């Protein structure tokens, strides 16, 4: 059912839900709490000053309401808990005054000021606490909707209409409760035991559907006939030998595998994962060359326009002595420029096209596309592959990822792909020295920056990313600009770049930084992926605790891309134990293992990096054993043909969403 049909949801609220990907009542049912709060009456005699307190009592004094700063208000009143008389202070809840009458019972949540027998309240409920512990679900709020409002809408849904996906024999095998019961409990739990049973069902269902899609893609790949290319390996070796650097052993192994994929009849679906700076791009370029020798067009898709133009420059440089036509297609090009590119692609006047998602828009028609390379985990899902087939092409597909994943996880999560890893780093690279500093040690950081500026090296300064507030992001970045200007404004030029700038503004800033006109670039994580400025030797990351280890490793990878000694400085007053791992190793595979241990899969498979891992309730690290069982169960269903007995599952595969 459409979300707008739900009781209490008008057009405005329906739009808020739809803008956040919740279009139906089933979508809303799958919007699970991100945590639960155990609510029970506090024992005041056991509390210390500033402890969290939950207490109920009878109102003994009518509230006093004070207004200040125009829109702000403060309300005070007293409650009798039976053993104590407490003063309650709460801000910006003036609208409750008419309901807080003498004799009424209320529950107050807040902090306990023991010295003054006062509760500084964060919330008030017009009811008495039950004698048992209450488990209250807490939802991520969005669009002005609070957790309580979201919960209220969920409780209006008729859960009995929900679609079941897990076959009955598997429910019996794992002793799973009914889906309707699981959904009722997950949104309104009454005991921890019931909550665990509900989670067991919903986690298994989520991972079951995920592995069903993965295994279906794997089986289809086995039977999928691809393109063959009559290319002699001696031609590839000749190209490699002309490169101005020597390939590492791991790079050569990857090239061998890709050459085999491109010259046999089966369609390639390979992931090349490698640490930051390990040399995945040259492997991609060699793959494009093999494809070109086979007589086919190649496409390289990048996650950002900045990176797309960087690839364009790299490819033009590598292929400058070859008769290969290279061009770029991005969303920001003028319509006339786009039409010119479309025409050239159809007429095979372009051999290699680089771009963003615009490469596969409706208007783009290829002459004979043979290879698609997607950089930084832009996974091609069912719909995108369908779009290519609709264009009359079945190209081989190669994915590049600079987020190394422990092999056990990679082979399971990317079970539909062949996985190659590049672990050895190119020779001549010095290890990036990483320091962890507190804000009180900023003078040390500024001295290091000054030293590098005097050596005519360049520096990245990363502003902390606060996703909830674009306004705060910009305040952070411009506040940092002011601080850097105060410190270095008289001796060098400083630039600012962030995601809210348009393409031309970003290009202008990056051109100035690339050319060396700017010594310091202050940025949000827009520079995280792939930006390559050889003369940049230092990256300073403020509030480093806000980032996952893998993301910090990606950011660190913006420096150390030459034979100069490079530095990464993490500034944080929090989580020093977790962040200290960054000072001990520059091995991305080890760091990704630590991310799994410390923080789970979120940092490795967040929305920006790989949306297919954006689970609602499951966690790859904690629920890895469930994932393995689900993978085994869905493999059997598909390979045995028994899936044909389950129309709901056939429907899932037929209408499968993108895995990216």
C-alpha cells in the first residue's frame, strides 16, 4: 500500500517519507529502530550528581514559564516522587503547560542535579511508569519527524498484510517465529527474549534476500556468454614494457586474469580490490587496451567528475603515442556537447569514453561496447545490466575498489564476482607517517605544516563531516579557512572546496591546487576518492573520531603518492585508542579487519561506498554466520530449481533492485 493511504499521513508527510525512500507501508515496516532504550524507575538514593534519571511523581506546583531570546522558553515545576520533592526544569516545552496541572502524574527524563534536588529534563510524558522495565524503540528521525511520530505511524499499519519470503521448511529448520510476530515485536518489544527472536527472523530474511540476488547473479554469470577477443598476449606485454614504470607482481597477476577473462567466451564480472595507491588504475588502463585491440569500445565510470577528469588526463598521457580516441561524458556538459559525444559514440569515433553515471543514461547508444570499468565500488546491478542489454550490448564488467575487504568477507559478499587483490605497493613509495594529536597540541601541527610549505609542498586540511547539517558543514569549513588564513595567509594561498559547490567551482579550485598555485586545500571528504596531486605531502584531519578507520585510510591515501616523505595528522580529543591503529599500520587490509572488529561493516559498506550493504537490521560482522547459512540456503533453492515453487521469491528476482 502507498504510504499516503496510512491513517494520519497527509500529502506533506507522505512527501517527507518518499523523499527518504519510504514509499509504501511495507517500506515503513522495514524501517527498524536503530536502538532500544530500557526505561525503568530510577532509585534516587543510588544516583550520583549528573546521572541520568527516569522518575515519575505527582505535580505539586503549577509550572512557571519564562520566555527569552524570542523563541526560547524555560518551564519549572515541582513533583513529589513519594520519597522526594524534586524541582523540574525543562526548556522549550511551554506548549505542555496547560496539561501539567497540580495532582497530575508525570514521568520525567533527564539529568539529576543532586545538590539542588533538581532534574534538568530532556522529556516529559503525561503518564506513570509501569512497575516493569519498558523497552522503547528509538528511530532515526528525518524531515522534521520525531522518533515518536515515526513509531506512531508504524503502529497504524496492519501487519497481517505483510508478504512472507522465507520458505516454511527454513522457518522450521531454524525455529523462526512468524513474520507478523517478528514485525510486531521489533517495533513494540515487551521482553528481551522476544526481541532476540524477532531480530533472528528479520536478520535472516534480510540476508536471505540479499544472498538470493547475489547467488542468482552468480548462476546467471556461469551461463552468460560474453565477447571473445583475438588478442595475442605478446601485444599486451609490448604495451606493459613501454610503460615508464615496472608493474608489481600482484598487478601482473591481475592483468593475466583479466586477459584470460577478455579472451574467453564467458562474460567477465571481476572485482579488483587494492590498497590506496597500489596501482589499480594502470591495471584498468591495460584492460581497456586489451579491449581496444579486440576491436571494442571501452567505458570507465568514476564516482565524481573530479576523478573522471583526472582519469581522462591519465589515459591521454598513457596513450599519447597510440591511435586511440578518448573522450569524456558527464552530467554537467552542455546539451550540445553531450549530443556531439552521443553521435561520436554511435559512429565509433570514440574508442574509450570516461564519465560518471551519465555514461549509461537513456540517450547514450554505443557502437560496440565491450568493456565497462566502474571505479570505487559503483556496482552494476540487475537494472543497469538490463539497460546495457537493451542497448544491444553485453560487455565484460570490471570493478575497482580502494576499500580492501578481508578475503573471507569479500568472497561471500561479492559471491557473484571473481575477486583479485593487489597487496604489493609500487616501489619507491615511502610509508606515510601518521600522528595522533589533541587540539591542545595544534602548535605542533602548525609547525609541521609550516615546514612542508617552506619545502614548497602542498597540504590538505579536512573539515569534519556532520551529515545532518549542510549549514554546520559550511560553518566548519569556513571557520577552518579563517584559522589557516591567520596562521599561513601571509606566506601562501589557501583554497576551499566542498560538495555544495558546482562543478566549475570545484574544477577551478582543483586546477589551482594541481598547478601548485594553492599551497593549502581545505575540504570536506569530497577529496576522499582518487584525487591525485603528487606534490601534496601532508593531510591534516580535524575531529578524526567522526570517521571510520577505512575512511581515514582513504583520506590518508591522498598523500604519499610520490617518493617524498609524507604525513597524516589526525586531530582528536576522543577515541584515541581506536585511532591509534592508524599510527601503527598503513596496510589497508589490516585496517579493514580492525574496522570489522571495532565498528562492524558500516564504515566499509556505507551508502556512499556500496549501497548494496546498507542493511536495515543485519550487520555483516556480527551476523556473518547467518549470512553464510543464508548463502547456502539460497544456493540450494536456485541450483535445485525449487525456487519455482515460491512465486514471492521469483517476483523478488524479476523486480530486483540495483545492487549498487
